[in-house]
């Protein structure tokens, strides 16, 4: 993922969902590289771009470009995985 920052919510990860769905309050695993241990985290909010604006959504699916916040362990190139499919 790519990163942005907000003084209100902290780190914001930006990326495309390759498979499945992502919801607010969903627990995920953060993968920061092949040698790093997976980190369990919880998504605070899921947002999508609507033109230049960011819109809060309940759920996003494969193919959507999303912004997620609430995960301070995110880094450039991080991957988020569902707990059941890691």
C-alpha cells in the first residue's frame, strides 16, 4: 500500500483490493515483508475516492481502490489479509 497521514486519524493506507471484501471494524493481518511476523490489527474506517473527495463506505470489494485508517503498523508495501486466508 501507499501511505498518507492525517493529524486526526493518523496513518492512512491506500491500495487496491485484489480479492474479497473489506469492512470497517474488520480484523486483518498486516504483512510487512517476507521476513516480518504478521501483525493482527483492526481497520477503523474504509474510504473510497469520489472524484477528488474521500467518501466513507461500509464495505469495499475486489477492484476498489480504498483508504484505510486505524492501523499504525502500516508501511509502504504492506499487505492486508483476512485472518482466515493469511
